[in-house]
């Protein structure tokens, strides 16, 4: 048995929301792709971890994310009030970790929440074989409710695409494009009927020598104390076959040159 393995997850749904450092009580932003803290939180929920439970071996997992369909941004605007007529809680907590009431009292609050619509991501999770195989079993029969960044965003299935002995980048390169037939039709309409044989999709992987720093490495999920630290990542482009039928005007394998009309 190999020492390490990689779990492949398909994170796709009508709505996803991956919180980032901009999150405040009245505005909840979303990152453009799943955060590491969000992915590890999903796996912890599948195992049945309590919020204040130490992450243990989950903290040492490495991940890679491939953006097959970036989706579109949805802004949800609504108001919040307490049906009992009591003041709303603030973002501050008391020494016991409980939220304080707003001062001066606020009884109605407008909020904005942002989501990704119709996005699809391939996520590779790499780590010790025993840990990864246990996660594979857990996501197929989760103990807790699974959400793609928020509990109101359940995933569509299949959620797991199985296990592989490949490293992160090789695992991301080996899987076919995750777009369903309906998603391919939408993609083609948005790209003026284009039917390329291949497309390039971005991928981000954990890389201690990477040139980009992200502040989404989870430390714990407790409501108090420091919850995240930084990690280094590298960025890649992965070429995937689309499965589109070739247009008679575009021979298979012919590259599109965006500067051709300029005579360059």
C-alpha cells in the first residue's frame, strides 16, 4: 500500500459560497474558488467533528483546486430582525464568547450575501493513506450536514470521484472536464457558439515554494481565537478535452490565434 493517496472531490451545485477574510456580520463575500478552510471544514463535518474539536491530521492535508466552471456571482440582499423584538447581536463577543447586543440597539439590519452560481470545481486532497481512505468513506456516508461553504449550499452528486495514488497536480490533470451536457450548452452560448476541442482551466495547489500566499489554512473552527493562518500556493493552467463536436470550419487540433485579425 502506498504511503500517501489523493481523494478527488467534485464540488458542484446551483450555489456555493466560500467565505474569505472580508467576511463581516452584514456582508458575506465569496472567494472565486473553494478555500482550504472550507474544504477541510466539509471533510470534518463528514467525519462528525464538533466545531471546537482539534483538527488533528486534517490540518496536515494538502489540496489542489481546479476551476472547471467558474460560475457567475449572485448578490442576495435581504433584511434581518428578531421576531421577539429584541436588539440584534453585534459582531463583538463577551469574555464567555457570546455575542453582545448592538449598542445603540439595532432592531433591523440589511445584509448582503454573495454566492457562485452553477460553478464546478475539482478538488484533490492529498495525505496519509489511512486518513484519506477514511475521508473517502465519510463523504459517501457523512455524519454531519455537508455544505459548499455554507450549510444552505448542499452539493450535487457524485461528490467523490474516488482515490488515486497520483500527486496533486497529476491528479488534477488526469480527470475529464466536469461540465455536464447542460453546462456545456450554456458555456457554448456564452462563448458565441464556440466548440473548441480543448480549453485551459486554472488550478491552484499547495506549494511551499509557491509565489502566492493565501490566508485560509485552518487552525480550528471554534468561534473564538485565531482560526486561520497563511499557506503558499502555485498556479497552473491545465488543458482539458471538451468533447465538443468539431466545426467543419475548425479542423481538430487547430489553435485559435486571437491576434490573427490584426495581421500579427
